[in-house]
């Protein structure tokens, strides 16, 4: 099995590679759709701005690769901004996004004592029993860095939620596409277990 | 609810962890990679490595340390000390660090903060600031550099605001008065900066007991607290610190 990691100038991917090495996976890191199209599953990371990320994806033809991958029923994991831009749109730069799953992204409101970005460790409450969260204790903490949060439409199965002033969705799954808003690759043993579960997931 | 972070700081000199009081009388504490892994297993939330290697020829050693740490621990960590150019920042980030800390070099060249934030985003650029109580300054605190040896003309609060505007995403705030005393963090300074800035503030300098962390996280409004000697010498374990904090109403990762 070979894992593809999408490289589209969306932050540093060394930690994703280190996590995969630690888990004994084989991977290819690339921004070229032809190189990635024959992998078995994709990790779609992201740091930074939603509108800029969409531009970078489109200019490389990676938006179409993601659409095709999901259509062919192969597993895809979106992380951080990768979890946001699989939805229809984002308030960040009024970006029109991939529309693989219905929903949008909104800015965290913040407030007294609530700094934005939401940066640090927060507990995640798993909302369903899902293969992807097998073996991870309920309310485990994960490492977040983000200013926008995902709002998938009603009916999209939610994997987990957290709160930062308001409660919000931090993971959802539809068909072969799953997402985490936090960084599982930087979230200790609980995070590594989530990555390992994704590598073994047969939706 | 976002948890308060307990961060362990390791001073690294030519590839070895060292600890001195007020940057003097350094003693060898061990291999930073092995220490990082041990703290990771004990549940530390984040690590900071300060490269205090004096000679520039030996700086490459630190990149190797960063690479080996990144392969073995899966939590965010920050690297600081002597990073003077965008190229220096890039080398540390590509070796696997989540964040870089810019201190004296950012005072000398504030544009370094902007360059770093443009390259890797604000979440990766930390302002390291050493401050000294000084009633002649508007905020009551003066920025000092070179490990506290050199006074600048900068007011601590004004410099923190400027660094945030340039793109710093977090501030590690070290009190030179409290550093190495084990008598507690400088609470008024921490509260001042944390309440004035919309980005997280990490309190540094003065930790001696778990109660000191509780005070700076609650009264001092810090988002995280840095510890060094109180855990390096085995006076307290991370779980003792976190148990104490949790028992006093501080949300921490368990």
C-alpha cells in the first residue's frame, strides 16, 4: 500500500512524513497529479489561507485529482485547512472550495479570554463509534492551530466536536473522505493512532 | 476548552543539553534527543530548544538535533537561539520544528519576523522577549537582549505589539529578574502582556514549584508556562505538576 501526500505549498509536511515513517507506512510526497493518481490513499494536509490554498490546488490540477480519488472510492484524509476546503466554501477570502462535502467554514468569534487563532491542546468528544477513532479514548486531547471552523451541512456524519467559546465540528466523514481539523501528526500517541486507523481504513 | 500548556525548555550547547543560572555556569544535563523523548512519554505539551552554541561553525549540530527530535516525538516543538536570516528559519522548519523563536536577532532586524511569517505563517513565528523591570519605561519593563546583558531602548509592551503586527503568532516572555531564582514567575509583566495582546503568551523565568505555574496561568493570564530546572533535576515530574494544576481548576491535557 502506498500513501500519497499532497504537496501544494501549504505549509511544512515534515511532521506528516515523520508520522508515516514511525507507523511503517510507505508514502510519496508530491504536487503532481500523475504521480499521485496511482496511490492507494491520500493525505491532504494544509496550513494557511483557504483562498490561497484553493488557488495552489487548482493551478496544479490537484482539485480534480481529489474529486477523481473520492469518485473512485479511495480513502482521503483532510487535515486542518485540508478539512476546511473539502466543503463548498469558506469565509476566509470568500473562497469557493472543492464542494466534496456540503457545508461551509466560518471564523471563530473569539471573545474575552478566547484568543484566535485557537492554538494549543483541546479535548475532542467523539460523536459516533467509528473505525477511524477505534482505540482512542473518548475526550482525548489534540493539537489545534486554526482561526476558521467547519460547518458541514446537517446529515453529514460528524466524527468529533470541541469548543472554544462555541462548540464546533472538528471531524466528519462521508463515503471515503474523512477529515480532522486538528493535527493528528502532532498530537502525541492519540493522534498517531488516528493516523494509523486511517491507514487501515477500508470504507 | 483550550488547555493551558506546560512546556519544557532545553538549552542546547554544541548538541548537549545544559543549564546555567542567568546564562552562566553551564552544566551538562544529557542528550537533548533522549531528554525530549522522555518528556514526550511523560506527557509534556510542547518543547522549546534554545541553541546557545557560541561558535557559528558548530551551528549545524543543532539542525541534526532538530531532525532527530522530529523523528521521535509527535508534538509541536520550537527552536530558538541565533536565528538571524530567513534561511536560518527555513533550515530549522524543514528539519521538522513546528515553530522558531526569534529574540535578539528580531530586535536588531524586526523585518525577520515578517519574513518568517510570510514563509511559514504566524503560527510558526514566536517572539522570544527578555524583559527587565524598569520604572523609566512606559509599561514598566525594558527589553534586553543577548541573554540579558544588553539593554535596548524598547519598551516591552510596545515591542510585543510591534512584533504581533509584523506577524509573530506567540510570545515567550522571559523575566530576567525572575530567571533562575525559582521564586515564581513575574506575574504583573505576564498579565500586562497577555491581556494586551490577542496572541498566546508563554510565561518564562522563575518557575520553582507547581504553585508558581498555577499562579501565572490563572492570575498572570498566561496561555502556557515554561519550566526547565524544576523538571531537569527531578524536583518535580510533569505528572506532579499537571496533577497539581488540574486539582486547582486549571484545564490541562492529561
